[in-house]
C-alpha cells in the first residue's frame, strides 16, 4: 500500500492570501494524483486530477503541480468558501490511498 | 444531470450485516468504474472497494476483504455494498462515487454498536 503524507495538518490563512498544501507519496505514482475539497457535512468535491488538470467548474485560483513523489495544491487567493479540508489521493496502485487531510482555517 | 442516491444505512450490532445501495440516474453504471469510500466520524477518507464497468473486476481494501462484497444490478442501474461480520471500526459515512470523479452520493451513515 502506498502511504500518502500531507503537510501541514492545519493551515491558518487570511482571506486573500495564497495557500499551499503539500502531498508526498511513499513511492512514484506516475502522476496519478488528485485533490479533493471537503466541507463540514458534505461529500468530497474533486478539484484536480492527473496532478494538474482542473475538474469541471473548478475556478482557476486552484492549481496543482509536482511529479514523482512530491505534489502541491495551491490556492492563489483564498476566499471564504475555500476554508475546508483538502485531501490528496493516489490512484496509481490499488488499494488507492488518500492523504490524511489538511484543514485550511481562517487566521 | 447525474445523481447517485444512497440508501440502506443505519444501526447494526457487531457481527451483523447490512447492504448499502447507490441508485444511479443520468449515467449507466456498466460504462463506469464505481467505488465506495468511507469516512469514520471526525476522520479522513478511506477507499473501500471498486468494481469495473464490465463487472469482471472487483477490488477491496485489506480491512474489508472477505467481509464486504461490491456488486451491481444493471437492470436497476444500482450499485451495492454487502457488508457482513461488521465491526465497530466499520462505523463511518459511506459514499459511492463514479470513478472517484465529479459524481458522489450524498453519503450514508453506518453505525456498528451494541
């Protein structure tokens, strides 16, 4: 099983600031990396797949980058609706595995 | 519009069984990989199981292998997760999803407790 690590666990950001979430895979995952956003009481929402491709309807302030085992989700200017938990997922090898999550909260 | 509507959750005793359903509209399940993902209270997301579009391939997380079975009824366009020998640690909100992409069910709570 590929272990996914995320950091930081919590990200305190002011609205309008840039936020960066990192995700590290235990081995190379052939760029099969997605990012999800989850708000309290809601299901996950796909933001990014294949490292850097935005899902349908996702605003361009969300971007993904990285390769090999190191990946990053960036939010260029946080809005109030972006305060949520963010998860990375590898779908290169099964069992697919999620990172533990990064909570973005208001500073 | 694609919709995945889940049902079948609830309270069950340890060692018991439960079947979750995920009724699809706006898409044909046999053309898609379908997955189950769960989330224990206050915890992160965990992938549970998947089934291929042709129904020939089913995969499971080690934690549920031998206890859970994923299946599909093409006539009803419905995905299932049959859960048996349930344990307290199976308590979670369960989500069905099309290919871990844009379409997710609303989530349904399974509580395993005496």
